[in-house]
């Protein structure tokens, strides 16, 4: 009798395991800050994890326009608040300046000082408390001389 119960439990467990659907997960796959359209766009892949590896099934695209104060997904647009749009403008301006400064740094060659740390794992700095910022101008031309 114990053997019959054990076999029943074993087969029930195997049957349940086969009925389990893989867990659907998402991952961010690409981010683009388009300076021509002033839109931040990113792609999210939806898929499953098989043998420890992500297997994508579908891709979706999101878009934010800080100039027009909206976020869009799947044909639907939602308004951003004034503070959110201003904060996003500030963040994207910082990112743009970083990119320009990085090009200038690269064009000037490697630093002479060995005090510079080698590329590797970098810890995330403490984030300052959020502050209210004024909206950035919608278009600002920056001249960079290389």
C-alpha cells in the first residue's frame, strides 16, 4: 500500500512539473537618446529563462519625449508631469555633455597620470536628494572644438 501511495505521489509530482509554464521575464535590451527628435527610446525583450539563459520571444518599444511631456507605448500616449519632464531634460543634458566630453577626452589620447584607475567594476555613487529644477531650453547648441 505504501508503494502505491508513493508511486501516486511521484506521478502526480511529475505531472504537475510538466504542466508548469516557464516564468515570463523581461529585460532591457537597448536605450537610445535621439538628439534629432529629442526622444528617449528603449526596447524591452520579453521571454523565458531556459537552462539559465534568457530566450527572447518578443520585443516592445517605449518612448519618452521630454519636450512634448509624454510617454508612449503600443500606440498609447500618457502625459508626463512638468517636474518629470524637467528632471528628464536635466538627466539627458548631463548624458549628452558626458558623451561630448568623452569624445574630447578620447581625441586627446590616454591620460599621462598613472593615478587614473583602470577600467573595471565601478561602484554606484550615493545619489543626492532630488531637487526641483527649472526646465532646460528645448534646444541648445554647444560648440566643441577638438
